[in-house]
C-alpha cells in the first residue's frame, strides 16, 4: 500500500508541474496579480481566476497554512488552474462511468473544523467572507478533491505495470555506465520503482490527453 501511495504522489507531482498539462509561458508578467477573468474552460464549465484563488485558499487552510489568502501569481496560479482542470475532467469521467467515490460529511467537517479550534473557525470565516461564499461552497470544493483523490488512487493501481526481472536487467544493460557492479543488487528495488513510475506516468499522460480531448479543455493561462 505504501509503495502504491508513493507512486500516486510521484505521478501526480510530475503531471501537475507540467507533463500532460503542458508548460507554455504565461503571457502576463510574473508579478502580475489577476483580479478575475476566465482562466480555463472544461466543456461548458468556466473556471475563473477567483475560482482558483478560492480553491487554493481552501487547500492552504486544509493544510494548516497560516496565510491561506496569500495571492498567487505566475506559475503558482497556473498549477492551481491545472489542478482544477484535472479535477473537473476526472469528475466528468467518473459521472460518465457512473462511478461514485463517496465522501462523508464527517470527512469534510474534519477538514474544515479540525480540532474544533476557534482560530481555524475564524480563519475559515475570513476566507468565506473574502470570497463571498457560504460554507456549503467550501464543502463542495473539498468533497470533489477528496473524491478525485480516491478515484485516482484506484486509477493509478490499474495503470501500474508489473515490472519483470527481464525489464530490470534490460534497464541495467542500457545504463551500464551509471552503475557499479557491486551496487546493482542493492539498487534493483529502486530500479523497479523507477520503471513503474515512468510507465505509470506515461499511461496517466495518455489518459489525461484523452480526457482533454473528450471534454474540450482550454487553459488560457498556459497559452
């Protein structure tokens, strides 16, 4: 289980930082703070800059960041928009497959009101007030993120290949200059993980390209 979760994290990191989402330069200067506007579309769904700010503020709040309302610019904003696009596509695909990843109200409440801290409650109230949102809107954003995370853990498992001894030996032979003979046996588990990660990421990138075409994605920040 630990290795599978690590694989999920590694693949997701590679994808959100670029990968299948692309890494074209954003036309606006790096330090420009966008107030609002359409950042992306997924089919008929619009994703605005304010949606991205709200999404990121909730993610920061969930992770215990002391400054959840800190504005994002440049690549940080583009990463957030890519993640929203990703969640929107996956949610649509889950609907098309009639798959539902259940998220209980207690899970959401646990994220929003962790530890019953008055400071956190005040921080959440400040976020909701800043964006003019009700707590139900925060519930919806976090519930989707949790559902997509659960679905993706299963998806990565279906894409994770079996790496054989022959695959490992072939990799070692192709990269002989990188290894010392007395280290090869110790490094074999790492090579297996590396090959799994590379092949799984390739499978995810192909799947995400399929989803982008299927659901008609346009990301205005990536160009």
